[in-house]
């Protein structure tokens, strides 16, 4: 069970996110200012979330950092059928290129800010055999915030502020309709005050769990929506994609209005979660960057920061995330991909991925295509 922290999901969403954004900006500007990388000429990048171009919405998320690429409106919506047979980008194994030995460690990671932890042996399935499984539609409709908060991704604690996150959070105003993300059957609906749907009872408050009709590697797939206000459906009911199943609330341990989204594979319990953003169909014009950052021996490197610099200039980082924290069974990679980080809803285009492992700075160009998963693998022993 994750350690409960005093603040867990309780601080004001807006205040918390603004604080995080400010800290990120300050820490990164100081860090970059001391780096030797010659192409970095201005030390105050505007770091923004690993999130897509926001549409005009009234949400609790800070929208001060929109993507500059207006991709969301110019690209036709993808087919509603899941992309099942895409071949991943060939694995790029990054090798160390420079050791700038920056004297300031950026304190923006989801894990250790000084020193590097080494985790468990990480599964390394052959990703050339892996297929995308974007079976899950957005759970809120047009005109709402449809993307997950990048400040508190799957496998993180939001820089130590919250509980280990086994899903993602999508903030929207109270009462925003929540939609079934795929065809399936309701297997849980209502309060979790009697049944521990998460780590404890009264965790998700009002929740709905849908077992999808489709199975993954012959195992059932569940989508959980938590902290709901109203719940419209009952156990046993069949749902189709887009059917309203309830409303955004702030029940359970949430104090800010949002929906907590989980995907569980194999069993409907909190030890079978996967990164839900690996299941959410990318927004139009956006794709996914996934990969793993391991030691040369294949050990997990938790809490390592991943920065993404838009091309072709690669002047300043614009998106970021961290590798998953090391929590066996609680945080799990995809069975076919074996990722330990994922950045969802990135505008399609050319990027430079930058990973800092200890004092080693590793960089690799990657092209992110709309509707697909781009993959990189980094091996570096700190
Ligand atoms: Zn959550």
C-alpha cells in the first residue's frame, strides 16, 4: 500500500499546479544557465506540460503553457477504431554523449533530486512485436479538458506531494458529464465505502468500473473512473462508447474536482493497474512517446526526468515527465511494451529527447507521429 502523505490529493489543484510550474521554471532556468550545451542560448525556457494544445475550456488546470502548435483543429479526427497493428519506431538505444557535470541538479524530478536510485530488474519485451492498443476514448466530451494533468502522471507522487499515483487525473468542473470510453459492461457503480476498490475504502468515493468487451492478451481490461459526483449506471448494465455514466465530482480523497482514470489488466484491483495514457486514444494530431530508461544491466531507473525539445531548433524543452517510481505490483509496465515512462498527447513532430542519469546527459532525436507510439530505449549506468 502506498504511504499516505498528509497532503495527498488535498491541496488546491490550481495553487498546487501553479506552485509546481513556478518551481519547475526556476529550477530549470538555473540548471540550464549552468549547462555547457552550446545551443542553449537563453536560460529561461517556458516549460510546459506534456499535454496537447488545450482547447478553450473552463477548467481547474493552469492553461498558461499552451502548446504553440495549433494542431488540434487542423487534423481530422482519427478513425474510432483502435489502431491495432502499427509497428513501433525502431528501438533507438542512446549512448552517453556528453558529461557536462552541471553543478546544479534540477529539483524537478518525480523521484530523487540528488543521486540516482536503481530499481528492480525491468522487463524488456521485444517492442518490435508490440502493438498499440488505444482502445479507450476520452471520458469527457468536446469543449472540456480531455487530457490528463502532466504534473501528477502515472507512477509518480507529484514531486512527493501526493500518494503514489496509479492512474491519471483529468480536471473539469463539477457536473461535467463523464462518458463510457468503450463498449463494455459495468462491474462496479456507486460508493466504495464498503468495498476497497483502491488501496482503502472511501478512496474513490463514487466510482464506476467498466469491463471492456475486448480482452488484452486474453485477459480482461477494466477502466475505472473515480471521485465522481453523480453515477448514472448500475452493475450489470451494458454501455457503449460515449454513453454518459455519471458526472465529475470530488468524492473520496479528492478535494479538487476531477476524474481519476485507471486502467487495470487481468483483475479489477489496484495491483493490476497500467498507465491509462497508454490506452487513451491520442488526441487528433498528437502521438505518444514511450520508452524505458535502464542501467546497462537492465535495472529500472526510477524518477529520472525526461525532457522533450521541439525541433528543428531544439532550443528549449517544452514537455517533460519522469520514469515511474519503483513500486512492484502497484506500478506496472505494459505487458508488450515494458515501458518505464510515457508522454501522452504530444503534438506530432520532430523532437530531441534528453535524459539525465546522474551526471550523464543523453540525447536522441525522435519523430512523434499522430495516433502512434514512438519508442526510445536509454541504457546508462549512473
Ligand atoms: Zn488520481
